[in-house]
């Protein structure tokens, strides 16, 4: 939910707030896939070492921390491009770590209809980012980079709280759910 709002507003912030050229803005945006590969590599290396739930919990805690950092960056969001870019990179890195174990846990009980389940997931996962993207765009247009940081921080913290509300803080309950599926 957090990456589409960032991607829909990053060029506006980089070009409008910081006055970066289209080429430099494109290079910064083009560096984001390298961060995604780094996150996927982390999951690949640690998937055998850590249980999925533990990997997911760690990533969700980091997500909440990145959300809080976005709130802390708000006062200086328009002053330096790197304060914003570090939040963007951290957010994308953490998102790429979350997606693999979360998708595995979601699709595991549906292995007989994994393609259908994946399609439903993709459809449902496009609704929330679209709404969040519209809200983030409105906040960015209204306040600038600080509005984007506020909306991203809100999204990250709310998603983290939603995860803990659904799966709880108790490790054994989550592990039992994982063993059942």
C-alpha cells in the first residue's frame, strides 16, 4: 500500500520541491529497483534461516519505524532531497522484504487454486494503494513534501498496527496458524 503513493508523487516532490532536473529525477527513481533487489536478496538468504512469521514480524516492526521516521522528517522534508530519499529507499526495501513471506503465507493454504487466489489478491491489493495514492497526492499538492511524508508515515504505521491487530503479538498463536495451513 505504501509504494504506489510514493511513486505517484516522487517526481512532483523531486522536481517541484527540490528543483531537480528530469534526468536526475529519473536516475533517482531508476535506482529504486536496486533497493527492491536488495530486499528480495535478503529474503532469499534468510528464508531458510528464519521462519516466515519471524521474518515478517521483523519487517513489520521496521515498517513501523520507517513510518515514524517519515513523521520525524516532515519538518525538514523540503530542505534536503536525501532526507526524503532515505525514507523512500527504506520504505521500498522493507516493502520488498514483507511481500515474499506475506504472499507465501497467503497462498500456502490455497495451493490448489494459487493462480486464482493470486489474481484475487492482486485485484484487492490494487484498491487500497489507489485510495492511499489519491490521499497522498492530495496531501502532497496541499503541503508539498511534508504532506507526502505525513501520508506515507500514516500509511506505514496504520499497516503495521493492522498487522499486529490481526495476527496479535503472541508468537505461539501466529506459529500455530502457520502450522495449520
